[in-house]
């Protein structure tokens, strides 16, 4: 245990200092649950999170697939898998955020040690192209519509980008992470609206629990398509939430005009 601990400390001491450019002031927010769904309190408004909107509007096929998976494993085993993944993912995110900030982090629990190894894969194979950091664990919001937190925003591989870190139980195929790209597009639209940027690129840096690193990038017309996908989901979500329906239709028209290029 001491050798592993010393190795972690040495790796942190050798961490490369990230180039920061704090050109934008990001809001503070308080997360809360409304009917069990995550919301963000920003300017005295409670806005649904991007993940809440994606969850509420997921296809029946996806819902059934998840239900089938839970049925195969059994409720107890499925909950255990999900809880372990959540703990591991939170710890990996904490390591990566600390690395970007240059503060260091140490977690000697079993989950923490595993998450550190996963984070090192992301650092060594994915963060080298992060040329400039504007913020990490950044709260973003589209006024009156939605909010969320992205893991990093800045210049990645020469392009203004939204960057998210993901842990996974097993490697993913690109066609399986449609929602991840839609999530990035939602954050990009929010950032572009509030800060007058033109972010047209999203990056997923992912590591499996078996330490296989994967990078997925989306940009250009494909990224624009995911923006339009999220616009449709906003409309669908606010039709589900009937007390916001009228306001959502008006705001969604504005969003559609902004992102039609």
C-alpha cells in the first residue's frame, strides 16, 4: 500500500502545469432535486439539468433496453453495478479536475486507487491536446431553459471545445454514445449564448474500468446536428412539463433561429 501511495504522490508531483486563460466568469450554482430530478439554481431560477432533459426524453427502445438489463441482473446486482460505477466515476473526475487545477488529489480507497489509474490514462493519452483551459467543472446555462456542468472548456486540438470525462464498465462504440454528443452540444449552445463564443467542437475522453482509453470527437455539421437534436428534446421536455409549455415554445423558436446555421 505504501509503495502504491508513494507512486501516486510522485506522479502528481510530475504533473504538467496546464495553460489557463480565465477569460470568462462562470456562475456559481446550487444543485437541487425536484421530483427526484437534478436542477440548478441560477439567478433565483431552478433550471432542469441537461441530463434530466435527456433522461426524460429518451426513446422507448432505450428505456426497454435498460429495463431488460436490470431484469437480467436482478435489481440488487444492477444497483450495485451502477453505484460502483458512480463512485468510480466521481473519483476519476476529482482526480482529473485536481490535475487540471494543479492542486493534486489522493484517495487511497479501493475505488480511489482504481480511479487514479483510469485518470492517468486520460491524462497521458487525452489531455496533451488541451492547449488552453478556460474553466473546469464549469456551470453553464441557457437562460430560462436549462443548465449543466461540463468537465472542461477551452482550446482542444486547436479548436474551441467542450470536453467531458467519462468512465465506463466496458469500451464503447461511437454509435452507442449518441447522448454524450447531444450533451456536449447542449453545453456548447449554452456557452455560445451567454459568452458569445462559437464553439463547434466536443470531445469525450473516456476510460474503462480495465484501463482502456478512448477519445471521441465531434465537430462541424455532425455537431450541428446534435445541437438540433437537443433543441427537439427541449421542446419535448417542456411539453412534458406542462406548466412551462408556453414559455418553452417561444424560447425554443429563438434557439432554433440561433442554431440554424
